[in-house]
C-alpha cells in the first residue's frame, strides 16, 4: 500500500510540474482545446481568455487540494480509524476555514475592479487593508479551532477516532493562519490577473509536503513516528513556507513594484475601505460557509452511523472536492474578468463572459460525471483497501457523479454574481437550497428510508441542483435588466 501511495503522490506532483513548465498561457490552454473549438463562434472568443486566466488558478487550487489528498492517502495507509479521525477534523475545521477564504475573495474583487480603472494607488490601498482584515480573521478562526477542539468529544463520534483527532485539530487550527495570509496575497495577484505566481508555489509545495509526511507520519530517517500528528506538522510547515515565499515575491518582485512604491501614502488603515471589503467578504463567506456547512453537517451525521460510513464519505468527498477545484478556478477567473469589466461598466462584455463561462462549466461537469462512473471502483483504492469502505465509496461516487454538473454551474453562478457585486440575494438563495431543502431531505432519506450515507448524498444532490438553478437564473436576470436599462 505504501508503494501505491508514494506512486500516486509522486504522480500528482509530476502531472502538475510538467504542465507548469508550459509557462506560456497559450500553451497551457491547449488542454482545453475541445472546449475552445466548440465555443469558437462566441463573441471575441471570450471563453478562450477566461480559460487562459483560469488554468493557472485551477492548477494552483488542485495542487493545494492535493496536499490534503496526499495527507488523506498516507494517513489512510495506517488504518481506517486514522482516516476517519482526519476526516472528522477536516470536517469540523472546514466551515470556519472556508469563511476565512470567503473574506479573502473580497481582495481579488476590489483589486480587479480597481485594475479595470487602471488605478494603481487604489490597488495598493486595497492590498494593505485587505491584508489587515484577513489577518484579524485568520487569528480569530485559528484561536477558535485550537481552543474549541474539545467540541469533537460531543459530536457522537467513535471515542478512538476522537482521541486521534484532538492533537491533529490543534495543528490544523494553527496552520489556518499562514494559509489564509497566503490566500490573501494570492487573491491580490489573481485580481491583477497574475495567476501563475501562486500556481508555481502551490505546485512546488507538493514534493515538500510529501517528503515531510514521509518523515513524520512513518518515522523515517530517525524522526519519531507521529502518524496523524506528523501529517499535521507537515501541513503547518508547508503552509508557512509558501506564505513567506509569496510575501517576499509581492514585496520584492518588479511586477508588483508599482503597487509597493506608493505604500507610504496608500498603506494606511481606512475604516471605509474595511467596510467596503466586508460588504463583499461577509456575504461571500456566508455563501461558501453555507455550502461547505451542508457537507460538514452531512459528514457529522454520517459519522453517527459508523466509522466505515464516515471513511467512505471522506474518500468520496475528497474526490468530488478535487474536481470541484476546477469549477472554482473557472468561477474565480470568470469573476475576476466580470469584475474588471464591471469596473468599466461594460455590460456587453459581462454578458458574453458569463454565458461562455457557464457553458464551459457545464461541459466540464459532464466530463467529471462520466469519469466518476467509470473509475468508481479504482479511486477508493488510492485511499484505503478495506472492502467495506471501498464498496460504500463506490456507491457514493455514483451520487457524486450525478451532481457534478450542478456543482460546476452553481460555483460559476456564484462567482459571476460576485463579479458584479451582487452577493446578498444569492446568499439567501444558497441558504434555502442547502439548509431549508437539501439537508432535511437528506436526513429524511438517510434515516426514514434507511439509506444511510447514500440518503444524505441524495439530499446534497437536490441542494446543489437548486443552487445552480437559482444562481444561474439570477445572473441572467441581472444581465438582462442591465441591458434593458442601457437600451432605455
């Protein structure tokens, strides 16, 4: 099993590294050639430009998620109890962590709008105040996770799983600080459409994390065998390194020098700017927290069924999260481009970007659905070989295949709406889709019809589908309304 884990981990790294060598965006875009050909008649080939921007974001997101997948695979090699403990911690930490990420998104949105106006001083001002705001959120979130870790004892989980999870929770909580600070700087560079910097750092972090895991999880080269705790230390060290490196690049590289050069006048705390960041950041955080929260709560509910159900849920969710990172990359790229056009009040451009991004997301969702169906028996073996875990995971992957299209298009809709500063009503619509409809229906199927984990996943499918319909319809309505206003 160790050989399988190492080969898969090294294979993931080689995949990202080989793709990253094609530094030219036009060369990177070749992997999306079928999509580009299909949509070649769209006005000015906006889909081509969006994918050019999205590919480095996608690769960076996949590389970051791979850090978690590698931890999961290497920890799962010890026992399914360790795998369940890792799942429990990541499940509990996901909501506050994602809320923090939602706050960092406000930086890219405002930076992109200022960039659309070519206002370099305002961009520098948003960087400073955004970093201050996100630092405060990172400290609060980290403190909550570290000092509130005993909540794991009260979630009705397996006692052995909880015992393994507690020290891991502390390390994951501490690693939130460098990770959110890294994400803040990443959102700044992404908002300026310099997306390769963070991509390269994320890819470079993979072999570092694998090596540290090998040393600390299994106790190689004389290091203590720390098992799950070792994975926590490896993640903390890796996240700290990439934050420090990106910080040095932003401060010292000539690409960003024009924004740093005006720091004497622009790097000042501004309450009005903080409020502007919060007006986008809070609804964005709630949106992401509501969605992730639905998966977190479903994981906790599934954990009350059995440790095997929780382990299978974690594996299937990890696979779905991996494909979702591509959807998130498309969403962020579309959001950045829409935000840039919004800064110039160019609604023609906004509509074309929106339509082409939606179609690309739909095609990608179809591809992922087919892949999950075909490889549903092979994917679980990367993480664990327990026959019961593998069998249940294969069933859950069928459900994951069903919601791939909805997952891709709802992420795109949310991103496009953020790009035009429409965040309040979408937040309400997402909350209704997941918490008023999706989760209650999932619980009904899980316990009333004794469907177990599969029932919860059915509820998630319903929630994702409704969110997709709500958000897509909202964007089209907003675009049409603006068109009518301009015509009038």
